[in-house]
C-alpha cells in the first residue's frame, strides 16, 4: 500500500513538473515529441493486437511461470492466463508508443529483452518494415503463447529466443553486427539491468535507441535508470515516468528531459 501511495505522489510531482513540447529546444527531441510521443494514431494492427489480448483475457488456462527475474516470488507458480496478461503485458498506450518508435527509426536490428506473452513484441514488430526483431524470454510456456500470437499475425521477421538472458543475450550480441533498437523489459534488478545495458552498448552506435521499462518499479530500477542516463556514452535521455529512453547521438550535447506522456 505504501509503495502504491509513494508511486502516486511521485507521478503527481512528475506530471506537474514535466516538460511539454513547448519547453523542448533540441530540434531532435522536439521532432521526436511531436512525431512519436504526441502522434497518436489508429492503425489496423493495433486492433488485431488488442483482439489477441482480449482473447487471452478470457482464458482461465493455468500457465506455468518459472521463478525468473526480480518480479517473481522465488518459486514456480501456476497463474491463469488472464491474470498473467494483466500482470506482464504492456498496456495499449505503451504498446502503441513502442510501435511508433520502431516506425519512426526503422531499426534493421531490433532486440527485446523480455517477450512475456508477446503483446509488446507484436506492437514493435508491426512498426518494423524492413528489419528484424529478436525477442528473448526465459519462461517456456510464455514463449509458446508468444510464438502462437506472432504466427497468428503472420510476422516472419520476428525470432523468439528461449532461455536465461545471461545465456541468450551474449549469443545475440555476438551474432548481430549492430543494435539499432533495444527494449529492456526483463530482469528488473539493478545488477542485471546495468549488465544487459553494458553488453548491448558494445553494439550501439550514434543512431541507436534504447528503451527501459519500469524505471520506477522499484528503488533498484530507479537507481539503474539514474546510472544509465548519466553514462558517458548517453547524450540524450527522456524520462516518461514509467519508461526511459536514451540516445547516443555524438553530435549532440548531453541533455536530460522529463517529458509528459
């Protein structure tokens, strides 16, 4: 209860102190705000993805969930699919944001760390037209469902990887020539988040974009976000309260923005 109350207070402070597009003087960030953050659209793919979510929300089938990452209670659970959807899947608002980011930057090599049931994967895949999306997940049953959802929409440019992130992520980084886009939504601990960030950083370039989910989910995640945005290679960071976005634009002076979303 205290954690929820503190989060509500933090959100109110964020809402009343965050910047709008009129407070942004960086041309790059101004364009991003107007063409991505504020550019709400109603695409057919959104309806297809939300229909998949709705169908899963009607299911009481028990899903085996292994104790992986910081968001588990340390033991294997059997959770109704509808409960798991509510617990782990990104909302339509943030799913659409991920789609718009992918549509705007058109990454050739995109990576998602934490597929869960594939809702966010579908949103990102729908925004990538000529590239590839690799999505990693540690829970076998979640991968089965995510794979089914991906196939139901006919996406052939998505590859799911099953296994512990400490095992699968280094292999992906070794295989790809670069990482144009990464969505971090996996192990929500300080050490793991920073470790995965540093690994992915080895394949980042000046036009890469990294997105971090749940930056205020815990004190550890907030500390991880503070360290990431202050990293010497990060030149622009955007705080959207629940998500954080960083860029590595070598031609731009270091700036941090807290933007209302």
